[in-house]
């Protein structure tokens, strides 16, 4: 099957899925005032595949076959660099908001390949076979995919079996000949409302007593019993002049409920093998944090670019403190970019799949995330308080106010009020709106939080070897 | 005249003022869907004066006379501590959003007393007399006051007279026997839409050629020619369950245009004395930054309190990294509070008015401001991604979704889903919404930005004395 | 007995004490090339008491009696402020190195009074009586005192009784009618080589099984069985031109071994009451961290003063980044100073003794300590690499080199090479020598490390009250 | 000519050079108690070339010819990676102190090739020819080279011609047919006392009036009129048990005086072409900062290795805050390493020479430098105060003290006192001694300070392109 068109994608979402928004079932996500925006945002992916400017990057050709590059299994550093470039390019085209309908799903597929390889090596070849088949199915049908990983967790200091409530982690409630029935809920599931497939992965390592919780699988978005309760953050209607980014771009998250959902055998990728649950969770984030850093690059470009452009508009580009702050943003962006590119180049190949250097990826991700709020602060600092005190879009056209706004809100010579306000509005949308807040929270939490990143870096760093050096220096 | 009631305050705002919202003139600010919220917020001030819990703190008695403590001219450290406590208490009652309708106006009045004292000492006693009379007028009529200080500035690297456009700073365009006519615009004027009086101050030091720009005065909010164009940031309608703070509390800012406004002589506090313009600007912020730090205290309490409460709800209070982050918030709050209290105690009395220690005030303000985003990051970190992925208020009542939400979003044993969501919604409102963004931008810009604070600290610190000590140590 | 003279102090140290330096017993600490320097440094205390410039501050008069103010039991904030001023003043006179021969001992005495008060309230009045008597003895004889608190600890993750080795914490090995015999070793004991008395305190909270380790007492420095093994860090001989501070000022630390030392009953302040061990350790640091912050103030003055003076000498005072860095140092000093003064003012009186505000003290200490290295970095940055590449003292006098050095190493007009080099040498001594390193390590470790300070701040901060506020805001 | 032996190198330094130490001329640097140490340190370079473990890396073979890899002109990323590896490896072998006798000189040679290429392109081919010839001469004779760049500068706010004193920057005082005579002085010249050649470069951009100051050349270390006045920092004699690194490793710096030194024509690389002075200065640091980051890697390995080893010895490896601090060190090292490797890979080839990516190099260098003191703080924190309170080397052997030290200073089970003390002594030497301070100052100042690094990053970052992106997002 060839790559899908925008229309095909939209039609595929009219499949009877159970999506709830503000307590009500959504009849068609395409026409919903909020979720429709997310659908529209996701179509950028399909448009890029047809756009001559992006086609080379976005589409793989193997003989007569064509498929989206996202689905390409990376064989080495070059593939990973290309993938990173594709993710950055599409996010850039999507105005700093990641598209994600293929990024995250393929991260999961890559991880399933690697873990499937490990399982095959331990005498369980069936999982890898299912993964390979499922991968081809998604690729050949050019599907949009979500990944549901984070369980609701209840008391976060307790494991799955120790919870007050047996369903605080997703679990198998029935094993049948032809498949399993699962119950539970995942949170923070991104792009689920407008995906075709939902891949479900365990969120953590499991102990022997957690057997029922060691489960991974994939189901279509309209699977019976699957309910998606949409988040409403950032869903107020917005003026495109005041919110040039978020009036047009949106990503949806859901609380994804599995109310006794049946999963057929060929879609099950883990079923009770507790020893592989942690590995699966971890392998997924090894890919997904690489994806994450890649899609953060346009956001960082927008921050340093905005800071520079507005400093110019405000006439303060020559001030020493301004240069210092711009340099800080430049260094921030440069470091994260340099590290993720180096992570691609120093990948390891595991079971035939190139895995980005985990240490560098985690360090890059942590550095991005931990310094994001400070970068926002700098951009806010250079822009000025008009971020929150600017007049309305209507004030630029109203007879009563237009003349005043145009007269008084100009900047440095040659920078008129309207352009300056549009620039400031964009920066306000980027850093001082619910969209800006969304990006802050994503920086902190998406793809695992600070402590997870630090833990993985701690484990990957070669302390033994440097400690040996230290002991040599000490003569002991 | 006794203290005003809420009704008297609201009635006083029906005075024909020219307020524009989204390009349209507002007929009554009280009933406007957005500005009405700001009026309601401001009434907390008038309610507190009648509330037995706050009366002692909020009201001064001198013989039979009663007036709002804000108007009390501080004579020493104790007065400043009380004032700080009043500001913090009212902001706490107002759910972390400062009320400001008396705070900022009295900061201006105190500064005008001090500068008036200086001017009297230089042979110009009339200004101080006008200030004293105006102060009594505002106090005795229990008025709400705004301060318009920041000019629109155009090219920020140029002074008033050097701008492309003569009106980029507010200026006197006509001097009459009985007063002056002024033209220009001020931005970021807070609470102007719902104040009775607007005090206008210069925003910077002036040079001899800037004579027409060296002007300070006060006018009523309905003065002919005065136009206020309201900012729309954060003005979307909000559900009080999802936004428990900002659905109920609002502050308005305006672009405040002076389209040839007449100011009578007795309301003029500076008219061409360029040498006092900078002093006036600076003296105002010496008081106003003290006010600012005082009103930030409840915000910092809310941050550390929210972090603690949600860590408890999530069951992670015992984790070492959580303790570390909570300690960081505790130290942040403690330091800012300790410093501002010390600033009150080590005040200097100038022309009879106690001025908070300027070095300590600026250092406290800078420390607050520069570390605010990091504090937000910590709170977001401890709360979790539900900040932006939580279900809607309606999902708690809808038949279709209620059971799932209640079942799956509970926290640590004993912390049910509804309470947890309400807590998370509050934190989202505080740190991950347009209100949260507004607080971030205020931290950076309100009462002068980072560089202004650093400059004033540099000037106030006694480098001469410590350099002498260093030279002594060096034996030179 | 009146205050002692320098001679009396020095003579008192010729008491047969067992001090070892580089493996050899020291016959007279006064004449030892390294320890003699420490004695000389300590004499500043006795000189100040006679110096009219300091007498008022350093000496208390009660009727005909005179005694060193250090021994004055603080009754309130004013006493604490005076004590802080005395500590800062003497450290300033001692060129940034604390004298400590009375500071630390009186911190211990104050803590023993408070804990003695608690013990008396629990039916054990004898300890308080002993403390009071011992306090008068030290005060009336104007004694120099060391405090030995930190046990050697072995495996720091284990408590006293759980160690591989029973003597890793100091313990009672014999209880006699007239006293006890103790065995063990304390480390990091400052000024022990040149004190008259050694006060010994427990280093941590104890459990029931640690009874033998719950012990506090005081002994003279020449007690039989007491051995002090001196540290050698920073003990190379130094040229006073190249090291204007450390060539003249020195503090000694020892590994203090108690090889079955007898302690008479009236000198025992804790004997097996495990429940008071932790309180005693903690109460001591409540005073001692206040002392610490007080004696750090001259060090911070020296840092910002040095930075300013050398920036002036180098001709870079007008550069924007230089101002920024100087402001950073100014703010650092101002904050720590403001917080410690506020800690004095908001003290609590416990059993008649004023205890500095523990939360503020710990926050101030942590802020000082955690930011010290960065402050050093700034000073090094502004000074230049001559810190480590400057010519020798002899190059300023040698025929062969003098002319070149004078010609080439001048700074800004009017700042000749010799003065500039002396200034740079002082800064090198302060920040880029073993003395500088000693100050860095002290910042990190003295009076308890980072984690101890953070833990105490966490415990003292009122999380309950702010969490209640957060819940109120959330409506739960 | 083949590679030199250690003996040949040492003999070559007996050439009558004028080196002064503490005001006295040094007759033979090899036998001087301090400089001899620096010579010994430098011999590691010559030993590595003969050592089978390093030969492959250290020596280039071209046909029958062999020469030190340092002299190899880099053609691309691979060459730069190898060079970086060589620099790191030799510094690792030299116990964290860079050897530098070939590193810095070849940085200068590479820069001279690039600038010579530019000059040739502008019609001045003679300089490149001289550079090429000189490069072959140094390479074929396996010479040790120093680079003298930093002028003494006087008032650092003024340029060369504007100084009070014409010799504050090195200048040409006479132009002859066969060469030039130069006068002035350079500071911070590393390894000059034990090099064969001194390359002299301008330190900054020049203006037309600075023609006499636009000069670059090379001279032998024994050139008449050349005087080197050695720095004495860190030159006290040290016990190798207490200072296992710095008792054996030393680098010398000099004030390098050019008292009318003649330079023959073929050794002149710039003579009055003011427009190339700045380029030459800058091109040199483009290479030299890459070298710098490379030689910092072993220092960072030592820091994180020491922290890990001592945390293990102290029994605190499992503590959460310890892990956090170790992770910080790991991330610090990983980032700097990743960035510098990426800088090699993304080099640009200019006039046939591969120049490391300047943006990445400067960002890596700045990140290393700006965070160095904090890394030191962490290591000090984890090690404990024994860093400055440990007993002497002699205490481990003296009858009087040995038993106490061994008994009491053990760590976690299995970590005896002697090994623990040796480890702590090494860390003390590395972070809390004059050697540690030297490394701190080097971090701040060597290869140009913070502001220089930031300025170059600012210039290299592509602000135009990101600003265009920001404007696109804003729709302007």
C-alpha cells in the first residue's frame, strides 16, 4: 500500500472509537473544535510526504515500495542522524510542537525488536515474529500510532502488586486460547485520540509476584472496551493573532482506560515474562529520549531566535547583558544538539537495531530539561512585560484604539508596532501562555522525569574505569 | 469620611472612564465579564477592613478617625514590618494575586513625600505641600489608586528627546496658568481599569534637554483625554474547578494613553525639574520593590505548600530527592522572607519617611525573581504530568467518565481521586496555566527587571570599605 | 581572676600536653615553627581585650568583674548580635581566619546549658549544675577551649554499635565512683594544640544499644592519655610577601586520641542518657553554625573587596561583565549577612539562653557554603592568571629581575607593579593557595556538611502551615 | 632525524638560556629542584614515543620517516580525533597535568598555516613558506615548543598604542634588512623554561596605529636578550605520600622578557600587517581551546573517579545524595567529552588544515571551565574534611603515632587506614592544595577566559537563521 493521503488519514479516524471530551462522547474527532485541531496538526506528517521540499527526507524507497522513513529500522549512526533530522524538520514545520503520530510508535517498535531479539535468544522466538509482522503492517498501511506506557500508579512508592487497588497498574485479568483480556488505565497517552493504533508497554521493572502486570501488546484505537478521556489543558479557543502557534497546533493526551479489552494472540508482545518488563520499559525510553531531544531542537531554535529577534526589535542588541543572555541560549541549544548528534554517531547495534548512545542521550535530555525554565526566563526577560500586557488583536483594527496602538507600540526605528506586537504575541504564546506552560511541563515530565534520566546516566557511566584511574593516581 | 464599603467602591468606578477591551469601549467595568472579575478581586481590600479577623491589621485609628493602614506614612521599621504583613496577608487572602489598589499608590505617595522633602530643601516647597494635600485626599476618601510609570519607550537604547517620535515618552505639550496639558502613553499600568486615581511618575533619569518629559502628577481615572486599552492575557473564561485561583482572581493592565490630558496645578508633583526625575523614579521603586517582595511571600508559600501537599498525595514524601527539592523551596522562601524583614528593620528615615534598606530590598527582590522559574520547575516536577493531562471538571460528574476517573486517579491510600485532582488543578493553575505564566513574567519584569535590581544593588553596596579591607590585607 | 595576658596564655600551653607533629612529640607548642604560628594567631584574642579599639566589644563588665564577652550567656537578640559582631571583628582583625579559641567552646557551653536545662526538667539536675560551674571556671580563668565532636566513624553508613571496631566512636570503657574512663578518637579538632580545655560532645543521635557512646565531658589539654596528632595541611613555610595572610595566620587541627582517659565526675555532662545525645549534638550546631556564619563575613568582605580592588588595578571596573560579577559578590555577602542578623533578632529563649533562629541560621550557612566556590571563581576570574604565574618576592629586589618586573607588571595608570603584585599575591593566598583550598574545604565541611544543613532546614521549616494554605487554595 | 631520546631532550636544554628563579639565574634547568621537576614531567612525552603501549598513537610514520604525531597537520575529523586522544592519553599518563611541550606549539603552527594561507591569498606568500619550513624544522628535530601570546597589557581597557607605556605590548623597535628587533614582555608563558623554541603571537586584534605591535615570530629559547622570570606558585617541596601528583609533576610559567631580541627574517610570521593580527590570535585559540578541552578530560576522569572511589571507601555509595552528586560529575565529564568529539567530527578544512568546529569547541571549553569549581566542591564534599586534617606521611611510620592512625582512620570494612589516607591525600592534592588551586585558575584563565569564550560562541552561532525561524512563527 502506498503512503496515505491526508483524507485517508482523517477517514481512518472515523472508526467508532470511544473518545470523551468534557464528559461527552465525541462523535467525530475530525470535526471536534479541539481534537480537530490536533488532527489537523497531525496531518502535517502526511503533507510532508507529498511535499517536494521534504519528500527525500520523509519517504524511504525500497525498490517500488515507498514508506514513511519513521518506520525504517535504523542500522547505524547515519540512519539515526537522518531520523533525528526528520523529527526535527517535521517539528520545525509544525511550529515547535512535535507531531508524534509516528515518532513514538516507531520508538516502541524498535524497542520491541531489540527485546524480542533478547527473548528469542532465550528460547521465545514467537514474540519477535509477532513484532516483525506488526511492524510491517503499520509501515505498509502508513498508520498513526500512540504508545500507552505510564500506569496510573496509585501510591508511587509501591509496586503493582502492593497497591491498595489491583488495577492501579494495567494487568491481564483473563488468559484465553486466542488472546488475553486486560484491565487498567494508562495516563498521559499522547496522540491517542487521533492515532490508528495504541501500543501498550509496561512502565517499570516487575517482580515475580507482578506476573499479571508484565504485559505488552497493540490494539486498534477502536478496540471494544477501550475508552479515552481527553485532557482539556490548553483547549480554550484562541485568536490566531494573539496565539500564532497554539491557535493552530495542538496535541491531545488521554487517560486511556482498558475496561476488559481483548487482545488477540498475534498482538501480544509480552505475557507474564516479568524478567523482560523492565528491559522493555527501559529500551523504549532509550529510543524515545533520543526522539525527544530531536524534537526539542526546533523549540530551542525558536527560543534563541525569538530572543534575538525581539532584542533587535527593542533596540537592545548591543547591550552587554543582552549579549550574555543570547550567548547562554546559543550555548544551550548548541550543547543539546551536539550531544544528540554524537549520541547517534556512537550508537550500539543490538539485535540488528542501532540504539543511540544511552549515556549521551540521557545527559542531553537532562541538560535540555533541567535548563528549560531558565531559558524561558531569559526569553521573557529580553522580550519585556508586553508578553502579558499587550493589547488585543482587535485593538489593531478597531477605530477606537488602532491609532494609539500603532503610534505607541513601535520599537527601534524601522520596527513598526504591528510587527513588534506579532513578534511579542508569538513569544507570549511560546513562553507565557498555557502552551508555554505545556512545554515547561513536557520538559520536566515527558519521556521520563529528571530522576529517571539521572539514574540511567549513573548506570551507563563507566565509574569503574575512572575509579581505577583515581586509585592509580593515589598509588593504591 | 469613613472607610468605603464594597458598594461605594464599585459605584465610584461608574464615572464615565474610557476603558477599551478588545477594541470596544466598556460601558461599566463592574459588569464586564473580565474586568468585573478584577473589580471583584479588588473588593477584597474593602472587605478586609470590615472583617474582624483583619481589621486590626488593615485599619489605622487616629482618635475618631479611621483609615486604611496602607495610607499610613511609615515612621520606622515597625511601621514597615506592619505594612509588609498587611500586604502579605491581603495577598494571601486573595489567593496569591496581589490586590494592589492601595499598595502601589501609597508607594508613590511615600516617594513623593521624600522627593518633595528634597525639593523643599532646594527651595521648592510647593510640591511637598501638594503631595501632602493629595495624600490626605486619597486617604480620607479611601481611594483606589494606580501608578503609571513605564513609558512606551520606542527604541530602548535612546533617551526621551532622542527618539524618532517625540511622544515615546510622556511629555508636557502645553503649560497653562492653571495647569499643564500632557501627551504620551504609559504601558503595564496595573489596576488602572478599577482605580479612582492614576498617579503618573517619570520612568528614568532625565537630561537637561528632556525638560518637557520631567513630569509627575495625579489625575482621576475619568479625566478627559485619558484612554485605557486593556490587555487580554489570561482573559479566557475559566472553570473554577480547573482553575480555582484564576477563575476568581484577576488583575488588569492597560496601555494608558494621555491624549492631551489637562492636569490642574495642585495635582502636579514635578514640572520640568529634570534633576529630580531620576530621583523620583528611583525613590518610588525603593518602596515598590519592598511592596513587591512582601506580596510575593504568599506565592512562595503556595509553591512550597503545594509541593509538600502533592508529594504527600503522590506517596513520595519519603524519597530523598523529594526532600531535597522541598528543602530548596523552603530555603528559597525563608531567604526572601528573612531578607525583606531585615530590610524593614534596617530602614533609613528620610524627610520623616522610613525607607526600607535599599540594598537588602533589591537583593531580596532579585533573589526572588531570578530563582522563580526554578521553583516552578520543582513544583511541576513533584506534581507530575497530570498538570497538563488531567481530565476535565465535567469528567468528575459525567455518567460516562466519572467512575473511571474516580477509580484510576487516586493517590496514596486515603487520598481520593477528587481531592487529588483538585490539588493538581490548583497547582496547574498556579504553575502551568496562563496565570502561572503571568506570575513568571511578573517575577521577571514587575517593579523593574533584573538589570535594574542589580544596578541598584551595585550602587548601594559599600565597595569602598571592603576594598579598603582587601588592601589592608595586601599590605598596600 | 582578671583577663589573661598574652604571656599568661602562652605559658599556660607549656603544660606537658602530648602533641605530635610529623610523627614527633612537640616539646613546646609556642616555639614550634608551625604550631607556634597558630599560637601567635590565637593571641589576637588576648590582644584585642587590651586594645582600646576593641575593648568595649570584647570585654564584659559586671561590677568589678571583667571577662571575655564570648563567655557571656546570651539572653536575647541583642546579645547574639553583639556576639556575632565580636566574632566578625576578631576574624577581620585576624585576616579572615577565625581565632576560635573561645568561639567554639562557648557554643558548646551554651548548648550544654540548654540541654542541661532539659535534663534538669526530666529530673537530672546534676548535669546543669556541673555545666554552670564549669562555665564559671572557664570564664573566670579566661581559658582557651577546643571542642572535639566528630568521631572517626569508620563506615559512615553504620551507627556506633554496628561498627566493625568498637572504638570507631568514642565510648566509656569503665565507670568508676569518681568518674569514667573513655577510649576512642575524634577528628577535625580545631585549635586543640593551643587550647587549655577540650570539651567533648557526641556527634549524633544514639540508640538504646549505644549507651556507652552517649558521653559528653571536658578535660584539660594535658590530661593523661590524651594524644593530639596534628594535621600538616598548609604547613609549608611561606614568604610573607607571597602569602601575606597564611604566612602569619594558622589554625591547627588534630586527630585527638583518647587512650583510656580518666574524666572526673564533675566534668561529665552526659553519661549514658542516649535520648539526649542527639539533642546535644544538634543544640551545639545550632549555636556553632551561627558562629560560623559570623566568622565567614570578613572572608566574604575580603572576596568582594579583593575583586573590586583588583578590577580597579587592572583597569576593567567599567566593563559590564565585571560589574555583573561584582554585583554577584555583593549580593552573596549581603544575603548571608542579612540572614544571620535576622537569625539573631528572631532567636528563641530556651532555658534562659537565646538560641539563634535555627531555620535562618542553617539557610544562611548553606547559602554561604554552597556558593563559596563560585565566589572564588569570580575573584579568580577578575584577578587574572598572575594568581599562579606571578614572579617571586625575590624578583622584586634582585638586581637581575627587579627592573623588568617593575617595568612590565604595572596596571592601570597610577597602579604600580609592586602594589599590584602585592594585591595579587594576597588574592592568590586567599583563593589560589593551600590556604584558599583550606577555606574551600571549611566552607563545605566545617560545622557540618551540606546534607546536615539541609536536613535541619527541612525540619525547621513549617511545611504543615504552607501545605494547609495550598489545600485551602485547592478547596480541599 | 629520528625522534629524540629523553637524554637528547635534556641535553638540549643546557643551551645558556636566561632563566631566573627567585631572583637568581638558573645554571641548569635539569638540576634545579623545581624546574628540574618540570623537565622530568616533560620527558613523559619522549618516553611515550618509545613505549610500545603508546607508540602507535604517539608516532607518525611516513615511509621511513617517523615523527611525533603532534606535528601532523590535521586533514580532517579523524586526524583531530586522534590528536585529541593523544593529548588526553599523555595527560592521563602525566597524572592530570598536561605536558604541553608539543601541544601548544603545534596549535600555533596550525594557526600559522591557516593565516599564512590567507596572507598568501592576499598576495603575501612568503609568510606561509616560512611557516612551512619552520614546521618541518621543529618536526624533524622533535623539538619542544612554548608559545608566548599574552602581553602584559598595563591598563586592560586600552589598546597597545594607547598605553601609558609603549612596551606594555610587545613591539618592533627596529627593522633591519635581515630581521627585526623586538621589545616587550609576555606573561603566563607555559613550559618556556624547558622548551627549545618560543613562538610569539599577537594577543589581540590591532588597529592601523598599532603597526609596530602586529608581530609574530619564533626564536630559540637561548636567544640573546630573552629573559624568563619563573613563577613560584606551587614550588614548595612536597612529600610524595601527601602530594602524590604534584610532588612529581610540575609545569613552569614565566614572565618572558624580550630585551631587544633580534629575530631573523625567516623566523618572522607577521610584520606590521595589522589586519591579520586579530585573525592570528583567534585562529590560534581555535586550535588551542580544542587542545585544552582534550587535556582536561583526564582531570575530569580523576574527579569523578576520585569521588566514586572515596564514596566507596567512606561507605556512603548507597546514599541518594551521593548518587546524585556522582551523576552530576558523570554528566559533566560526558558532556564535555561528547562535545569535543563532535567538534572534531564537524571540523572545517581551511587552507588544507582541519579546524575543529569553533562553536562547539568554545561551548565545550566554557562549560568545562565555568563548572569546574562546582565539580571540585562536590569531590571535596564526598571526601570529607580529612582533605585538610589528615595526619602527616610520617605519622604512618612513627612509633608514636602509627598505631593510632591505623586504628582510627580506616573506612568501610576492607578499606584500611593507609589506603584510605593515600586516596584522600591524592584527592587533597587534586582539589585542596596549591596544585588544586592551580587547576582552578587554569580552568578560568588558560586558553582565554570566560568572556573570550562567550564572545566567540556568540559570533559563531547562527542567530540569523534562528531569528528568521522565529519571525516565520510570528508571521512577520
